[in-house]
């Protein structure tokens, strides 16, 4: 017999041991004990017992459920909730197609190391393996993309499983976990025994070790001896909330800082030591710096291919310090001269503390002067105010009008322009980096807005990407979430078109989105969301300002130049020094000049690597 209401259990005292309740109500109590106050999800037959218990929890006032319009949207919203807060995100989905619709979002979280607990309904235990209606083996399907997973076959295990799930998701290198609950497990009554957070350690679990102080000391010695050091900061620094230590370290030793796409916001991007993003669409000065540095200090970064370009030309003359929580990343793509394994926040704090024992002797003045010169000669393009609106103008306007916003993005050219031109604070940048998931931006924005109701949230979207989860306009409307969705609309799959232009002799196969493109302004209004269309430059700032001032969800469709490419760009298989699409080549203007022995290009005598082919000079 299913209870119609959940027995109240005193979370503080633990009273309620032996309370008779259903598995579904036990699950909700376990989630409450782990601090869950928000769940994103979509109901269905196999998970209905859990939704019935969820209804009771909402009526008691401790839980908010956000009904998304597609399960993938729920995973992205829970993902962004976690990124914006540092807490574990939670989402629900039913069995069969409901569960498989979660897969892309789970993989997105796994690639970007985001803590998330995904709970799915499953067919009854007796039906498992019979090809029952809406049965899929979501446990097996997701094995490669989760940190751990469970199929709960006994309701008495629920409390322990939930405790283990939250522990695993948030500890070490964070990531998603999955709990699959058969329908009859949710319905079955049993004598519930609560499990408090942190009291159950999963079998075989290894706690993150404290940083090795000897390795920290070795790292400090290399930093003090370097003439051309560079901090290379990834998403691990954001996950560890290491921004304060990072700032102290950079300023104390005058270390320039470049970040990955995941690392944006870990260091103040308005700071004079900031170089912006490096890699395929990184700034020219960040890519020149990483090519020319003599010490690379990697902080929570994994030497991803979009960052390194041709791996054997990445920081080719540099010694490497690697601060990392995941031992699997140490030496995976690049050997470290000094590896500091452990929580990145704790490791950097130990480094700062050790550094305070002496007076820093900075050796980077000439290095910083060279980087300053690169910044002046190689700025990001500021397009001329003529003709159609340039995509870069849209991002510059957003930066001016919403400098304090949490920004989410979809994936494509607009994502790279946003990474180049926007300047974000800690946990103020949310983007699908590792998996590159189109359709991520808008559901991520609604998750961030739910997590941070007092913050402004802006989604930078592409006209192709946004269509992949356009249904979440309905969620924005239902909950009146004041998200601002800004579409950089060139009527193409923009990055696909750019690659086809650059590498496939302008054969634009299946990338033109003009025919069949909806009127986004009218589409938004049909959902009950405010819609704005901007076509003329004279309307850009005023239209964006009005949209940003609205207390309601608003979609802004900005039509931009169709053929604009995102530069700089490191072609695949090339060195980071081999960028194309730069406005000028400053090295060519420097005297005295010399020819590169590998390719013959004229370059400056004070540069150590050829800007054309990346060869050592």
C-alpha cells in the first residue's frame, strides 16, 4: 500500500528510524537530508511513484521542481545549477526514451567535470530484461559517461545509495552519477532507516590526498627561477574555487594568466595580467605567450587538443608544473616536471602560504613588456561600424550593458566570440566545452537563473544551436524566469560553414539554415516570452538595453553579417603560433628581421618561434 503523504522525519535528531514508508518517500527524505531544494525533471509512467512523493515534498515547502520541456533540457539545467553554485545538481527522468534523452546532458557534465545526480525511473523489477514497454538498460548505456551508477533493487538501500551518490559526485574530480529506480521499488513499503550525509563511504573510495608540500616547494622554486612564466588555468580552478589564491600568486610573482574555455572567470579578465583564452580561437597574445614561455604552470587543466594544437609544438621550450586533482591527467598528454596532486584550491593555498615566507624576486618585467607589445599589436578585432551588424559588435554591446551577468552559451562561432570578448567573474561563465553540445545554452541559462534568482543571466545563442532546445522557452515562460536569450543570427551553422570555407574549398554541404529559419521574435511570443528583432546597428544598444531591463524572459534576435569568420584561428594539426585571420603580423614590423630556416617567412630577430610555421628560430 502506497502512503498518501510522507511521514515527517526529524533530520537533525535522526528520529524516524523504523518509520514505515514507500521507497519514493524514502528517496525524497534522503534528498532533503543532502540539501536538495531544486530538481529539474519531466515525469513519466515508471517514475510516477517518485513524482507522487515529490508532490508532497513541494506542498511541504522544502522542494522546488522545475518542469522542463525535454529531458535533455533538464540535465543541462541541473548542470548549470551546479556550475553556478558549486553544489550538486539534480534531475529526474522516466524510463525508456525519458532516460535516453538524458544521455547527452550526462555526457556533457562528465566531459566538463560537473557534479550531478541523475535519477531515472525503471520498469518494475519483474519486467527488467523482458523488453517491457519503455524499458532500456540506462545503467549499461551510461556506464562510460558517469563516475558511478546503481540500479536499486531493494528500497532499504535507497538512503545509502543516495548518500554514496552525492559523495561520489562532489568529491575528487566532480562528475555525474546515475540512480535507476524500478517503479515497484518506489511503491514498496519498508521500515525506513535514514542515512546522514557523509556517514557512508563507498567501497573502494579513495579520498583526495593533501598536497605534497615537497612538490609545492619544488613548484615554487621553478616559479621563482623563471624568466617567462605563464599560468595556464582550466576548469579545475573554477571547480575548486581557487580564484583568490590564483590572484595572489599571479600578482605576487607577476605571472601572466591565460585560461581555457572552462577556466574563464577563474581570474579577473580585466586584470592587466590577464591574456584571455588560449588555443584554437584564443587571443594571439595568449598563443604567442604559451609558445614562447619557459615555464608553464597548469592549474586544473588537461592539455586538451583544442588548447594545445599540435601537441609537440605546445610550449615546446617550457618546463611544466601541473596542479591537478585527477591522477589520470598527470602525464596523459604532457609530461610534468613537477606534479602537485590534490585539491587545486588546497594546493594553491599551500603555495601561497609558502611564498609568504620570503620576499618575491620577480624576473618577469621584460616578459610582461613583450606581452604588452603583443597585446597592442595583436588586439582582438574591433569591426568597423559600417554595413550589416558584425557578430563581434553584439558581444561588445553585451559586455558593456551586462558586465555583471552570468553568461551561458550554445556552441559554435558565437560561443568563441563570447569567450573572446566577454569578461566574466568566478562561476559567471557556463558553456559546454569538452563535448561541445549544441542546444546547451538556453536550458543552462534557466538552471543558472533558478540557482541565482538575484543575478542577471544572459544566454548567447546561435540561430542553429538554439533550435535544438527551443522548447525550453516554455519553461522560461511558465516560471517567468527573467533570462535574456541573445541570438547571434547569421542564418548558418556558422562554425561548420567556416570550416567548409577554410578546409573544404567552400563546399557548403548541409550548413545553410536560411530556408526554414523561424521568425524568432514571433516564435518567442507564441510561448509567452517577450521577443525582439534587431536588424540595424542603430537599434543594437537600445534594443539590448531595453531587453536587459525587462523583468521577464526575453529573446533578442540580432541579425548579423552572414559570412563573418571567427578569428584568430589555429588550423587543426598546427602549432598555436600558426594562427590565421590575424589583422596584422607584428613580428613582421619589428627590426632587425630574419628568415625562418624552416619555411622562409620573414620574422623578428627577438622572437624565438616563427609566427608562420611555429618552428624554433
